[in-house]
C-alpha cells in the first residue's frame, strides 16, 4: 500500500539518500540528482505542491518526484511549462509501479494548479506509457543535444502545446543554459 503526499521539510534528508541510492547504478546519470533537487528547492522554479513522496505502509519514504517550472521560448513569446526531474524509487522497490503512481499523481496536481504541459528527458519505452510523446512532435527543442526519442512532452490539458514552438529554457539551477 503506497501513499503519495507532498514532501515536507523533515523528509529532505531521507529524500536526498533515496535519490542517491536510486541513481547509484544508473548508466545515464551524473550521480548528482540529489544535489539538483536541493538546489531546485531553493529556487524560484520550485513548486512545493509538486515535490511528492511515496510512502509504504510502514511510513518509509520509498519514492520521490519533482516537477519544477521551465519556459519554452521562441523569438517573440515565452510559455510556461514544467520539467519532470528527477523521479526516484529506492532500488528494492523499483518495478512495482511506484514511479508510475508518482508521475500520475504529479500530473493530476499540476493540472489542478493550472499547468498545461510537462517536459522531460527520459527512457523512450517508459514515459510513453503515461502519454509522453517526442518534443519534436510539438516543435519544441532542447538547448543541447538530446537523442530525439528521449526528449518528451505531455499535454496535461488538450492542445496545451498546440502552436507552441521554441526552445526549452531550464531554471539556472539545472546548470544547463
């Protein structure tokens, strides 16, 4: 039995360790995700309602997900969207649907908060199960090289990315732009 709830300050150390553990053996990781989350919590891009933890029936935090604000910019316009990064599940709890519950809960909350879309870089076989499509389908590009199948977006509300074209601008805490 998994409960999804908003992360609280008292959870930060557990979440730091969980993220570190979750990415320890990941091939496509710089193993710095836990530090990214700490920086994002202090940033203007942080949305407390979209930093979620998954607890098991013993009250142990076994998963975490973070959605933060990002922008899509073209010559004349700027559009708001969200970045999903990272989603983490303790290794011994992986492949049990916890990541999926975090993603689905996050989408529902983001939609209630008025966000229309989410953008991520992720596994090309996993995220499409939740409705993610290639950003190239929408005319959205990354400010750096990303294999086309790994750069993805989802419309939380129908047509929220229609006629939105441009380049993603991540919050400075990502250390990208």
